[in-house]
């Protein structure tokens, strides 16, 4: 049996007819940007999160950048970000004229540690540095410690931004990830929980001022036709992607349940393999959206090769932490400064995971992972 890590064609086969119908409607309409599909997906997702404003943008990356530009944080001030994440989280900080400062994560679930946020804040402020913001990622669809982080940021006057590019649909109790802090951005890249067939994203906020500025900035900073008050970007989402999203959103809750089902099947089948294989630890009040299912093992290389021989595709995410990347060497971070991040980066392995898998495929993966560890 061959088990793909991700098979996007299965999703197309499931919803293809509905999607094609809506895409053809867009093509025939002659309205390809800022049209009715864009307005409808914005209304739909804002309502889903129970937040006042949603703004469609060209990608999750540009969504984060537009938030930073809209906030107009002091140039040269610091923004706290995790090192164990995709580089978009930190690159937007540099693009906005700010300085990323990398913090460590929780070993249990790969997300930002509140304690290291506090330590970083104290370290920088004692040296006379201004900490103006924090971008907190809910990685692999697992919520970060957002309730406590939000309180800390409010106490210290730090503007909290959520990167929910992998976590749309996740919750803490009854509050959706993406509604903490001053604003959040998600991605609709094809691998995400809610996805389109290409790039796309959305900004969410309860702040009318941020909403208005993001809308202006995504249109080149234009406040009226060919009149520019700000340095903006071309950051629009297009109507075709919005039409696809509206179709796929009809099945989003169903897909979240499937993701939960398969994640629980992995957990049930593998939980007794610890400490050789570590599974993510999820607090009872958290409901992940499970964009990926990622385990840790000191035997990663051997396990990955063994699974490949059995037809099981896997991936390694963020093997090279951001604080050790060449592009950030001028920031002064050295190996050993973020020990949990560095340990996790050498042990993580993501197993096949998407809502169009079958229970038989999950059982096959579980069987061969268990067989690997039986070998001693």
C-alpha cells in the first residue's frame, strides 16, 4: 500500500463539480476582483469566528504584513516571534522595518512558551529596547497558550498578533483561535484546514481602525482612485479563490471532525510507545484544527526511512530553526540559546494527514510505526 503524505486530488474529486460551477460563474461574470464572492466569504468567516471584520488578502504572509503596517509600530522596535515556525512569521517583521526576536517553545505542543516570552521581554527592556509586538503561532493546528499570553501582552503594552495560518477553526473552550489579540491572519494555501487551489488569506480584527487601514494598504495605499496616502501593496484576494472557499466552507466542520477522528486514531494507536515516540499533548480545553499530525522521536531518520520502505510518505517541518538561519545571523542568536526549539527540530516527523484519508490508511501507518519500535 502507498500512503501519500497529502493528496489534494482527493479533495478536488469530492467537491469538483460544485467548485467548477462556481468558478465558471465567476469567469462569466467579468468581475474577478473585489466582487460579490469576496464580500460573501468575508461575511461568512467573520460570522464563523464571531468577530466584526474579515478582510480577504492575497496570502497569509501578506495578511501578517498588512497587520504590522496597519499598526504602524515604532521603526526599529522588537517583535517577539517563535523560532520553530515557517519563515513568513518573521520575514514580515523585517519587511515592516521591525526587528524579530526569537523565543522558545513548549516541548509538549510546539507552541510559544509564555515563560520565554516573559524572559525575552525582560532581557530586551532591561537593555533599553522597545518591545512593541508579538506574533504568536498556533502551530500544526494546535492552539497556543493564548489566554495567558493575551493577559501578559496587555499588561506590558505589547500588541498581540495571531498567526493562525495553520489553525483556522481551532478553539480554546468556546473561543476561536484568531480572536485573541488585536488582529490575526490565516492562510488558504492548499495544505491548510480551509484551503483554496492556490494562494489566499484573510485578516481578522475587532478594531475598525485596523480594518480600514488594512483595506487601504492592500490596495496599494489608495484612498480614492489613483490617490495614495500610504505605502501599500497589491494584496487582494481574487474572486475565483473566494468562490472555491465558499464551496469548501460548506464542508469545513465535517472536515474538522474527520481531522479530529484521524488524530485521535493516531493517538490511540501510538500513545503507549512513549518515551520512544512523543505525541503532542493537548489541554482538555483546547480543540485543535489538526492541520498536521506531528510526532517526535530521537530515531527520526531511521523511522522515516523505514516508513518510506513500507510506502508511507512523511515530512519534516522546520528542521532548521529560524534563529539559526543564515538570513538572521546578524541578530546574534547562537546554537544553544533556544534549547527546546533546537531539540524539537531534530526530532519532529509529520505523519500522513488530511481529511480524505481512510481509516484503513491510518491503521496501516500505525501498524508500521509500531513495527518499527518493536524491532528494538
